[in-house]
C-alpha cells in the first residue's frame, strides 16, 4: 500500500522555523515528483514546493528563499524546511506524490497520493 505520513507541524512565532517530514511507504520517492501543498481555512489549496526525480525544485513565489524541499533517499523521506515563517504560512500542509518522475512548474498534473496533513500555525 502507498502511504505518505507527514510530521513536524506545530505552532511557532513569526520568524521561526519548522521542518516537516513525509515518510513514504509503498514506492520509492526518489523516482517520482514529490510535492508539498497547503490549505488555509476558507482558502484554496496551493502548491508550495516540488522536487522531481532529478533533484530539480520548484517553489511558490512567496516561499522562495525561505522554504527548501529535499529528500533523504535512505529513509525514503521528503522534507520541507521552513524558515522565516510568517502568519501567512499558517495552513494545513500536505505531502503528495505523482506517479511520474517529472513535476509541472505550476504544480499541475495529477497527484494521486496524499498524506493526512500536518498543521502549521504561525503567530504574529
């Protein structure tokens, strides 16, 4: 079975940092496009960061320079390092996977697999 399990969310003050993890089971994360998405209450889901099988990353403009997506292939785990957090980053964060190696720049395409989400709350 394919499972994506996020962890690492929590509550931090503005300017703080969090590192989210996504433990992947059932497939090898390094072979596929992996992404982080987020959704705040009353708002649409939006793509935050992506990592393709070649290591290329893409980011939502508002998180560039603050967030970094990476993999630990030995652990089959994808991370999202979040620095300089602000209140606008408050959301439920989801790990997701495509079934192909490439990502679309605009976070398009199908992501058939999703984790349960982990809450990030940033207080001002």
